[in-house]
C-alpha cells in the first residue's frame, strides 16, 4: 500500500496535529452545505485527490437559495419573488460547476440535492415521520424545486434527506467523507453533519468511511480577514484542543488555483470577498469532537461535554438590551441516574426571568428507523418547563427539572428517548426568540445501566 503524506511546518498553535494522509485506494466524498463551501474548506483536498487520480465526488446539500443580501448586490436590485429566488439557486448551481472546472472536476462529479437553504436545521428538529414538510422561507416550496437536482420533487422531510445521503454514499462507496462541523455557527452546516452521522450509523455494517469535519463559520474567525496566502489557517481558540485535528498543506500553485475557483462563486465573492479570501491560505484542517461514552462504569460521576468561557461568544448583532441579558453556557455535563440521563448546564451569570433554555436530545437505535425515534426538546422557562417531541407537546412531568440562578439539571428517562444506543444533544439560551448562546451537538454513546428485575417469586 502506498501512503501519501502531506507535511507541514508546525507552529505553536498546531504543533501536535498530524498531517492528513491518503492512500492509493481512497475514494473521497465531499458533502458541501452550500455552493462555495466545497472550495472554502476542501479546495486543496480536491486538488490533492485529482493529482493522484483518486476517485472524488462533491455533493451539494442546498442550492444556497436563501442569501438575500448577496443576491441583491449581485442583481443590483432586491430579490424577493419566489421564482427570482429559485433563479438565484440556478445561478449558484452554475457557479459551482464553474468552480469545479477551475479545480479540475468534471460536471458529472458534482451532485445537487437541492434542499432548502437556511431550512435544513428546522427539518432536522421538527419535520420527520408524521410531521408535515418544511416550507422554505423565500422559495415558498415544500419539496425540491430544481429539475437538475439529485431527486426533483423530494419532500422537505428528514427521512427524505437521510434517504438521499444514504443513496449517494452507497453509490459512491467512499473511504473518506469531508463534511461540515457540528460546532459551525451556520445551521445548515450543523444539520448536514447530523444527517450524515445518522446515515453512517445506518450504513455502518456496509461502510465505515473516515469522517473529516471542516469548520467555516465562527465568530471573529478566521483572523485576520482578507487575502494572505502565506498565513496558516488555525482553529478558533475554543476549538484548538476540543477536536482531534488533521492538517493538509497546499503548494503555492494549489493556493492560487483555490483562489481562482473561489472567485467563480461570483454572487458570493462580490458580497463577502474579504471573508472568503481568509480561507485561501497555505493549509486546510479537519477534525471532530470525540464521542462521549456513557456507561455503567461511569457510575454517577458526570462527564464533561463542554467547559468554556461564554462571554467571548456574545454575538455582535445583539442590541444593548440583549447584550445586557446575555447568558452564556459555560459548562455542560451528562451522567446516568438509574434509568435516567441527567443533563446539567452551568451559566455565565444568573438567568434572568426573560431568558429561556432549550435542550435537544435525539436518540438513535440501529434496530429502529430514525424517523420513528423521539426527537425531544426540553424548553425551560422562568418557573416551569415544557417537553416536546418535534412539535408535539408531551406531559411536563415526563422530564424532571431543577433550576437555580446559574444552573439547570434535567432528568430524562431513557425510555422517553426510545431507549437509545446513541444520543445526539445540544443546548442553547435565548431571549424570547432571539438566540443568545449555544453549545454544539455532541454524540453520546449509551451503554444502558443494568436494572435488576425481581424474580416472579419475590
């Protein structure tokens, strides 16, 4: 077996990160949330794979048809009507083909699923099984409207996205998948990771490709902004030790080709050139959060999911009043308590009465379709909490909660989650409907505690 190693010059920030390595049998699948993410995050990967004759395919999750501001700048007038928004989706489709050609890809190596830009996290959270399809905010449709998509007419439902991802993965049979990061601030990026996780769990008896998540959206990052190809790209400080990163170095020629390909995404480049060019640097990096193993051996001791300083994450777009009410999530723990899972959150300051907290817990079992598994949201308010499975409200006493000024603990029965083998969970704080802070979706592997049943004679 021939192994290709891409070395890099280490710095203090990345001295422990290994080089990304491919071998001659690798098959590379890139899952891009929007047209331009394939170049931003993987322009170098694509060039490396092509230069070595490795099979490669790029699958676009959405057509990127919900970026009103960039469309207005591109068209030099507001783009509001649904047919005009869908036309911009076609524009971005054409830009993706041009960018792929600049990198050396053939049109046949690009596929477009066509799911709703800025709507896929809503689908993940509330549009499965018995729920109605999601309705796109700008295109006003509830199914894939593009005739050049992978499956035109596919309803905007979670099981449909999962079906398309599984079909594309099985058809291509990748050894490596590059996909967006669960800690990315863009909701489509987060949801693509989550759907991909479920798809790979469903397929793990057939395929076990390596997963390489990439980060694109994070506050005040990359820094500095603008074109500076001699600089190295490093993760934000709160990510640097949280994930196991791998680094791919680019040659000067590959950096130039990456910039040329990025400019083919003209509608986005005109709108955010300085930001996009911040990714045209001498390296790319990839990594994921490790799964947390919650088992009998962990006993009652809580396992830390997050430990961070949240004050640095106050969003710039909040008003002064909203900033004054900002409550950050500084710590998140999980543990067993009998047949329950306990999730605890610690906050940066006392929780005001107007601040709410949402915790999602989605269970997974290999012997049950994911579309039929509970998808829980626990909504904690000032004096009470509510529990939902998608949009359906469950009895409030199905989850027990304790709230103090700077801490919340929730006790969730495993049975309520469908007795899962794995759990995907996140949390956020909000001021009414205004998001304040959030912590990334994490994977928890569950080895259910042994519950001794009394014998019939007892």
